[in-house]
C-alpha cells in the first residue's frame, strides 16, 4: 500500500493560526518535507513536534521529489510544508503533487492560512471574482510586459511583492494601467500588520520606505469595452485611454501596437488633431 501525501498549511506569521488537525498530522506522519528546515524547526519546537525533517525546495526539487515519491510508494506517509501558508502556492510544492497524482497516491490538503486570501477579504476590493498572479518578474521589461497582458483583466488581481520592489511595481502599474484602486497588506497576522487602502497614486506617496512581507491587491479594469472595440478613431482611442488615467507614453504605445502603426505616427495624428481643435 502506498503512503499518503499531506499538504499542511502553516501560520503566515501568528503561530496561533496553526490548526489542531495540522499539528496532529505533523506528529503522526513518517517524514515532513519543508521548504526551509530551519524555519520549520521553530514551529516544531513551539508545538513539541519531533517528526524527522527533510528539505524540499526550488533548488533540489528534481532529485528530492523523486526521493519523496519513492518513500510514498514504499508506504511512508509524508507531510509537505512551506515556510508560511499553504504549500504549492508560489513554491515548487505543486510539482511533488503532480508526481504523486501520476502514481495514484492519495493527496490530502490540511487547510491553513493563505496571505493572498487573507489580504483579499480585508482589502475592500471585490472578492466574488479574482485572479492570483504571485510574484511579478524582477526584470523591469518583463514586469511591464506582464502588466500589459493583464490590462483588460476585470477581476481583482492579487500579487506577492518584495518590499524593496514595491514602489517600482506601483510605478509600473500606474504607467501601464493608469490610476486604480489598490490595497497593500503588509505583515499579515504579525505584530505590525497593516492593511492600507487607496489608489496607485496615493500608494506611491505613502510607501516611500516599506518593510515586511507584502500582498498587493489591485482593482480590475472597470472599462466596459476597450477603445478599439468601440470602432473609435486612432486619436479617439488615445484620448479614451488618457481620460481613463493612462500615462501618455503608455497610451500611445498601446494604441500603436493594437493598430499596427509606428508610435511616432500615432503621436503625429494626436498632435494634428489638437492643432485643428485650437484653430
């Protein structure tokens, strides 16, 4: 008989958010695979858990994943935990799950805290429909390209972000999307928890320096239809984006791309139209 793989949620800050069920499972399994054994050892010490630990993270997921799979096939029960929250969210846990599922091994989730959902429900933004995007790229060009892909997304968008990149990401969002409602959830469940609500412009003014783990939530695109869907002229498309709060440079770039025109040509059309309006 094959063993069972448990996906155990752990606290994202406050140790009191550990569930009775998770503690029991972590004590009963044969082995616990942890993203960072040193971090998990602190949790084990607090709850007097003595189960053997092994590492499973981004850098050893291939070799260790096969090792853990073999143990499961031999009948060992294994629990997977991340540093905080549910394993498999923005970490390689899902790849171990895929291996287990492919072999018919039972996979059981043990629910726990999740920063994305905790931030969402307290954000004040719509919760009936949302999308989770995890961490954006550290490379500016790739980050902005991803934001452009999400321009038409109408659902609330959830990101994780490092504190030293927050202002850069907020700036890119403002330039690509224009001003939108936003919530910044910082240090959730911890002593200095803060949930800030406002818009992108105000967020850039407020967050000059920031520390701690961040969940960034942004309102979706509330425009009913995009300018090109309304059969607007080139100039009208640009003006519509500017009225929606877009940066002029990004608006010209978007209209040029969607109409397969040089950006200089679009800019020229805009200037000529404004010159006519002034005469």
